[in-house]
C-alpha cells in the first residue's frame, strides 16, 4: 500500500472506474448485441481514466512545487481536452448510439468518484472514521 492517502484514493477511484467500465461494457453488449459499442465504451473509459490519472499526477506535482509550472499544467489539461474532443468527433461519425456509448465511457470516472464518496459517507456515518 502507498503511504500517501491521496494516492490510495486515486488508485481506488481508478480501480472502481475500471470495474464500472467492465460492467458497462458487458451491459451495453447484452442490450445492443453490437460489440463496437462495448469497445467504444471501454476505450472512452480508458481515455477518461488516463486523463484523471494525469490530472492527479500534475496537480500533485504542481502543489509540491509551490505553485510554479502553472502554464505546463494548463497546457497539459488543454491537450487532454483536445484529445477527448477529437475522439468525440471521430466517434460521432459512426452513429448516435456510438456517441451515447462514448459519453457513458467518459462518465465512468465520475460514477466511480460518486461511489467512493458514498462509501466514505457510509463509513463516517456508521463507523465514525
């Protein structure tokens, strides 16, 4: 285990996002019988998890430097958004259902963060930690 609680939290969120993406990919395949939509969902989730990991690493580095390197931080975030927008445009050319699968994949990190927050609230409410 990591000694840093923030790194442990990021790791838990990423593991939960991977689990949510796997469940979502299976569910999309079962409901649509189209493997391409499941693949789009999984790749979009991988893109979102990579972006979240890069965000966590760059914020950690920015805070350790004491505020220096803000231009690099914002440049990295802008490049990440450009990659997400470019893949969105590519997916939009496939079909409307592909766009829905892409948006569902991108939201897996948000869903994992919400699950982590609910679990922390549950622990705090019932266990006092």
